[in-house]
């Protein structure tokens, strides 16, 4: 070890066990660690198929609740399935009450039910009028129906059950309340009729966890009726097939008529052409 260079190894002196040669001529230490990559913003994270499906489910519920019209729903669904990042999904839900946590998932074998955001009670009133609630909608835990010289229709066959039990309080005075439920749920009743009709066709679902609909109330010189809606899907399918066959027969009939008219027109034109040729030949012979 040379004394002239401050105890550092010279050109002929190998480094000691705790000494290393400085590979940089300026004497600065060598940084062996790589710089940490920049953090990715939350909005730039790539969206997965599950993220798109979750947003699409929220949009479907917003459509069922009437928060979106069909055109807006179609535009937002198209945006959802074109989105590549989470930031592109955020504007779609900006003006909607997006759910926190898990939402009920559709059951391929029956209705949709499970935990979710609570649905407020719904009141249906028909006084000398009619009130109808049907289609794809979220059924609340309590429905109050009051018909006075009017008619109320409650159709739950396409409803989304946000909870397992739904209670319907039906009161009919000189009116009618008609309730339709799917076949795969439990239907119970606790009511009476006073000079009227209170008829509930009880039904027991095979699935113990299936939704339960309890109909309470009374009918005074009116009627309250609740029963499962049997064969709705099969009947609709049969109607569509019948309409399709009717449309096909109509189309074939129109094509046959057009073809027959075309053939008749061609035959008539051929007849006129032959008459003109015979007349022309006769005129030549006379000359």
C-alpha cells in the first residue's frame, strides 16, 4: 500500500478485502439501483371484463328504475364495452347512484334476488282510474296498493327482487287489484273480503331461498286477486313463432302474386308482339 496516495492501493498493489477500486475517474460512487417506476394513476388502470360487466349491470338497473331512457342506455353500454381503462368507465356512472359493494347477480334458472341497495316503498293509487306496474323493475320490500272505483295491476314476473321477502298491502273498494308473480317463488296471503272477493292462489317454491310474496289487505265490494303467471314465456314464444309463420306466409303470397303478375305481363306483351308481326307480314303480302 503506497503512502504517497493516502493509503489507497497503487497500480501494483491489489485492493484489500474492504477496499474496492473506483471504476469512475471522477471518484463519484456508482449507483447500482435502478430508479423506481412512476406510479400509474388510478384512472389509467386497464379495465377488466368483470369491471365492464359490473358497470353494465348498474346501467341495466338504472334503465329498469327509469333513470335512463333506452337511447341513453344503449349509448352508455356501447361506451362501456369500448372502454379500455377505469378512467373511461367513470363518466358513464357520474350521474347515477352507483352501488357500493356487491350487487345481486342474475340467476340463469330463475329470478334475480339478493342483497343490494334498499328500494323505497312504492305506493300505487287508482281512484276512478288505472295504475299498472310491470316489466323489468326492482321490487321494493313493501308495496301499498289502494283502488277506489279503479283498477291496479302489479306484475312481478320480470321484476328484480332486491330482498327475499316482498309484502303487498292491497285495499280494494269498489275496484280491483290484480297481482301476478313468477311460478318459482312462494306466494302467501292474509286478507279478507267484505261483500267482495279476496282470492290468493298460494304457491310454494321448491327453492327454500326463493323470494316470498305476502299479500295482505281486504276487498269491500271489490276484488283482490293474486296468482302465479303460468307459461308466460312459452306463450310468448308460441306467439312469436305464429307471427313469424304468418309473416312468412304473407311474404310468400306477395312474391307469388308478383311473379304471377310478371308472367301475365310477359305473356300479354308476347301476344301483342306476335299480333304485330302477323299484321306486318299480312301487309307485306298485300303489297
